[in-house]
């Protein structure tokens, strides 16, 4: 899954950020490099297709399937499943306050041949964001906050990269992705935490790429921060608020906010991805945990239809206000510009791309479209409505980074809005094939880099590397190879050139796939003493490489052992004082300088904690009594004699 994320992180996770401006009006432009399959694999696929397409027809347990405008879509949807090697999806269509169509297609469990139904639970990813933003709207309605005042007024624990951001950023900015922060998604995806508060603490170390309100940039952390603020003000968790304010009054009885909750239910979907663009592969659930307010809800199209119905009906469901009407109107109004999104030659009636609060806005053939997608490991989703037409569409699928929800949504939109037919499945297939061809050409044109050996033995690269905005990479040696362990992934590093390494995900079941690594490379850095002291990589494409600093590995040492180093040492006319603080930590004091904390490395050697490349070696080597100390620095080594 790491490789897929590296390829499409700015396209798929929670929502597509490349060509996202036209998400509601054109299909999501996601593609993967085309890969040739061996004959045996082609034969296997043929068997899979034969078994699959027999059951790709609509499932028998449809809630509603009688609207004449949607006649014949079963066949079209079966073709969508086959074209994209998808396992299954469910769809619900709402008109005014009524569900006019609800149906499942394909399987929720491929091996078990269990069909998708309108009640099947799927992860909805970033379709969660509108729920979180609406909780903020309800707090404003209750007089608990003002979305146009600096967020620090209500949540001082939330800190940004600089004072200008701290003093300026409002909840309106956070809900509409205009804080100046880029995604920084690998921070939560590779270094996940069950605690929203701990993830929010990282925000202060995340560098912006633009000033506040200068540019729309999708950011999941801003919705995690909203969830933390909601808990801070209400005294209840984000999840409890979601259930109390929305699930219960809407009767969304099957919806939940975590994987463990979903796994207790019946009729739940497994998640799937594609290997080499055509081989269906079951994926593990991703426990989003601390990032829950940005995308943790699991739901069915039956439940989500109730949510969309409230949005269509000015915030009311069965006559009861669920969403404050004033907030609803702001949420589906333009708060920031995603992209210029001018009309194209092929689709002149598809244009404009703005963002509200947890919703994307566009014009679909002259109809005002409100939509948001969702993606998380094994699942893709789309929730959409046309407020002027009182039409809503929900598509939930169990395919990772899938174009299926967009295709299905557009096919239904054309029918419900009585618009000219477009073969959206064919349009997207043509675009995907073209992208694959270009990717293949790029591979052929790629210049092979000249390989030079690394500057250090592989063992020197091992250790813990930390970045406060991300987390800790644990690098270790296994079978003479270098590996990295993050919270969620194991990664193999293949030396490319000097101290530059390519990154390959290690699948716990299938091992290492070296066919593609998404282009990510890590480069180790040396300090002025020639020691490896950091590693960097382009984990955020719009910024300079993110630097992880190598942590000094302290060796265990007793208070009694520290005492043998205590004393005064003569150094070039100065006296360096070595002492123990709090009976456990060695310090060195030099006139005119701050006292330096020392970290034990073993064999009478210590590192200066705050200065990379600076050490203190006590001696002489092997002697029972310490009589000297050598200060090892980038500009040389200086011996001091103990008094």
C-alpha cells in the first residue's frame, strides 16, 4: 500500500488533489503504470473474470429499483465492474426526501461470494469531513465559537508554524483548506497514532508553502484539529458527538466511527486493491485512529442517503433540523477557489471548482454540484447532491483509489437530470489507457543512473531518525540489507547511488515488490565529522526534503560508573569541569559556554547531546583510572589532562 500511496497520495487519499478541481464534473484522473502480465497471469485473470462477471449483476436485496429514469443501469454498472476489475459497490439515489433507487453490485467478500447490498458497510474516507465541519457549525449556532475569529481563542493548544499563522488562522480557513499548509499526509499515514491530540501537536512543526488564504491546499490535519477542538469545547469525544448529533437523529443505525465497531456488525465489506492494474488483492483495514475526524466513518448507502437528504432539504430530515440552515448555506457556498477550471473543448459545460466546508463545488452541465470523495486503504466513495434539483447520489465501493464512484455518479447524474448520454466508463478508460502509455514511455526514456558505492558500511546507517512533524524511522539491518520500520509500514531500502536509496514497501504476505516504488528516494547526510547524522526525503512534494535527525543511542550506565569521570580537566589554559547532575547524567562545563549534557556511547565515550559530531573520549584506553579526556570536534581533537 505504501507504493500506491506514494504514487497517488496527492490524488487519492481522502480525496484527489490532482485535477480535483473538476472532481464533480469530470471523472477522477487516477492511473497507474501499465505492466505486462506473463501468460500464466493472463490465464488466471481470465478465470477470475469468468467467475466474477457471472455475479456482477445487481443483487436481489435492493431497497428501491423501480425508477424508470434508471432503467438499464444494471448492465452499465456490470460493465463498470468488469472494466476496472472492481469487486463491488453500492449506490443510492435521492430525490427531494425520498430514496428512488438503492442497489448493491458485485461482492463485499470476493472469496466468500457474499454480495453487496444497500446496507453493506464501507469506509467512506473523506466524506467524513462534512460531518466534522457541521459539528463546528452546530457549536457556532450554540454560541460556543465564531468561525471567523482566530482558532487560538478557543483552542490555544493548537499551534502553527509561526506567529502569523497562530494569530490569523480561523476555523473558516481550516474548514476550507486555505491555511497555507500542504498535505503532509505521510506524517499520519506512515507514523499513525491512536491519539488525535498527539497528531495535532505535530502541526506546529509543519512548514507552510503559502500564506494564509493565498491558496487552496487540501489538508487532513486541519480536520483532525477540528475534532480535537470539538472535544475540547464539548467535553465529549468527536465520535460521541457524531453519533449524538447525526447518527441517532437521522436513524443512521448501522454507521460507526472505527474499524473495531464495524467489525462487530454483519454485512460489512472487505477492502480490495489492484496489483499490476488487474489482479484483485484483499487489503487490510487501515485503522485511521487519531486522524478519525478527517475520514473514519463507516456507513452504508442506505444510511448515507439520510445524511444527503438533510443537505438537500436545507438541513432538515423528517421536519427536524439536523444541520443549521445558515451553516448549511455557507458550507455549500464558495469559501476558496480550488482551480481556475475553465471549460474544455471536449466538455464545455463542465467548469468551475471551488470549496465550501467539507464539500467541493462545481458546475455539471449547468447544474450546481456539491460533492466530496473519500479514499482509504481498500475503499473509495462519493457523496454528491444537486441542491437546485433536489437530487442526491451516494456511491460506496470496496476498491482502493478507484474511479468507479466517479463513473457511476456521472452516469446516474445524466439520467436523473435528463441530460445527454456520455459513456463515462469509456471516457475514463481512454484517459487511463493514455496515461499508462505515457508512463510506459517515461520508463523507456529514463536514463539509468551510474551507481557509486555508499560512503559508509551499511551498518552505519542503522539507527533511529526523528522529525517532530512526522515521527521516528527505525532503520535496521537484516540479511545485510537496510530496512525501515515506521508505525504502519516496513520498507526495504535499495542503494542507488552514493548515500541515496530507493524505497520499496514490504508486504507482510507477499514480500518486496521491486517493480515500482513510486519514485521516492531517501538520502543520508553526514555531519562535518563524517558521521551519518540525518536522512531526508521528499515526503511532501511542494516543500524541500523533510529531514529526519539521527538519534544518539545511549548506552546504559550506572550512577557509580559516572563518578569515575567526574573532575577538572586542563584544556589549553582553561579548566573543563565534568560533573554528574541528578545522580544520572554527565555534564561538561567550559568557561564562557553553556553546560553540555553528555550521552554515554560505551567504551568511555560520550556524545554531546545538542552538537552533532562532537564527542568526549575518556582515557587512556583500558586503564583502570581516568586521567585524560579528548574533545573530538569537526576541527580536530584536543586532549585535556585531569588535575
